[in-house]
C-alpha cells in the first residue's frame, strides 16, 4: 500500500494530565504549536554515504519548500515544533537539530542550514523500537504543546536489535503519539541480507499507528525529496478538515485482506546471520 489511512479530522489533542488535573491551567513556560514533529532518520550501516547525504538534503529542501511553508502558515497557530534525530542500533541516537520552531521561511532556512552543516555518518544495527522510545521521551520533555504529536520514522530495513518493535509502537500509541513511516525500499544499500521486499507492509503492520497514520514507501532515491515533502505536508495539514481526491489514496481492496507481516523478521534474519559465524 502506498499511502494508508489518510483521514480528515479536526484535531487530536495531546494526552491529558492525570485525572482530576485542571484542564485549563496555563503554563507560561510551554510554547503552543500546531504539531510536535520528531523526524527519526535511519543511518544504519546498510546505507551508503551517498544515501545518508540524500536524506539530509531531501529534508532540508522539503522544510524550505513553498508547499511545507504554506501548510505551516495555514495552521491554527502558524508554527510547528520539530526535531531531527539520526538513529541506528539501541541507544544510538544523534540529535542533528534539537527541538525548535518553524513558523517562517527564515526559521525553516535556519533548520535547513543546520541539517547541511556537517557530514552524516553511519552507525551499527537497526533498532526501530529504540528510535520510537527515544522519540516519545524527547517529545514529553520538549517544552512544546501541540494539537498533535507525531513521530515520523524512516528506515531501510526491519527492526533487528534491541526490544521488539510492536510493544514500542503500542507504548507510543498509549501516550497519544501518532507514528508515520517512510520505508526506504531502494536497492543501493549494502548488505542485501538485511533488505526486505515487503518493507512497506512491515511498516504498516508493525511500526505505524494512531489516527490518520500512513506509510509512503520510497523505491528510488529520485523519489525521496518529493516523498518527504508530501509526508510533511500531510502530517501538518492533518490538523485541518480536508477533502482528498479518491485517486490520491491507495486503500486496501474491500474484497481482500491485508497480509500480516512477521514483526520479528529482522530479529530472525540477524539470528540466522549470527549462527553462520559461530563455531
């Protein structure tokens, strides 16, 4: 499926405080925004240096594009909060852009400049579960309050280290955080034993979740910049009622049942690889 469950709705407030708390208490230290968006970007060593650079440039171009700036400006508050984090194995998280706001072309250009200020480099293994948990924790303490809280995770393979991905996904959903996916299904990366022909289905079944969650697969790096731009526009615009053309949504056929992915496929592949090298 190319784009899953992109549904219009008014807004989804962040989880409320403990029962009995004052729902209308004002905290002057919290900055209100339309969306809190954590961009979690895979830099595992199955990706080439060229792919890592394409990712940084693609996000920089998307955030400064007219399409993204326009949809930000059309929001209730006209600004979003964003962080950009590169991830790989358990505990391997590199904050490239810490939480900041984008509400103007100047702020977007500043974020884009920070993305391109240094050269990305790869790290070992692939732990989507660790990336999700890290994203949730950083959202909780970021000093912003959004109408929606979204984790946007990209990756070129399934979870293969750390905790299983499904419980991590469910933990975020319990906290009212939406997860969208950008599976990278190109054939350039190294280590073909880690690739997965049905990575888009895996992301759909095992990674994403929450109201309006979707997957946009990237099958060629030529598609990447456009896919990122579309994805960010959808994530920001989802706070507003929208009517979409039927042809723009690739829904599961009513006569068929979506295939169920093995959410431990990456762990099983790693175990087979490990056994080959053990005496």
